[in-house]
C-alpha cells in the first residue's frame, strides 16, 4: 500500500516528480495511454496531475486546437481534442511546448482531464477525478484533501 499523502503538504510552487507507476487511460472503450514513464506535479491543495510522454499515447486520436491557457509556474499551455472512433471531447488534455525553467522535463508531455475520460488508472487503482472543470487532478486512495475545486472551495 502506498503512503498516505495530504495535498496540503504539497509545495507551492509545485514539485515535478518522476514516477514509475503504470498510468492507463481509456476512452470510448480503447486504451489510449499506457505508460511507466510519466511525471506527476504536486501542488498545494491539488491532487496530483499526471503528465505522459507522447510516445506512450495513441497519438492518432489527438488533434491540436487553438485553445491556450497560462500557468504561473509552468508557462503557456496548448490543448488537444480527443476523437476515438467517432466519440470526441474538446480540450481533453494539455501540454507545455515551451515550459519555464524547472519544468523542462515535461516539455510536450500531455496531461489529460480525468473527468473527460472513461477510466484512468494509477497501477491497478481506478482513480477519482478532481471535482472541477478547470483542474485535472487524479485522486487515489492514498491522497487526502480537502481538494481545491470541491464545493465550498471557490474562494481558496
């Protein structure tokens, strides 16, 4: 069993951590991600966000779009739509084509919104997605909150 982690013990600015967990994502019945080469970002009040190298993603299902956002820590992000055998979701995931110093290791790695996927796994544990249309945190049984994005946390 993994050690319990309280998101309020995570640092700010966020910590980038290489992991060897097996990350799997399913969409429309198809496994689109299978990776043991991911990173996770740990930030105060947020469940971890997982960044996957493109070589571990079924890239034929991804299509870039014009949406962008800005993270005060990692820089400007670009987004992908996901289309798997006719089922499509807009802004399914994001990546940093030119991340700022200290986050260069996740250049072009993709983070998927788990709430937009059918199922996401860390090793063999099916995760719970962070409650939010903005945040992309993955909650496993060893991660405790409360988490930013939950009802009542709008002013945090």
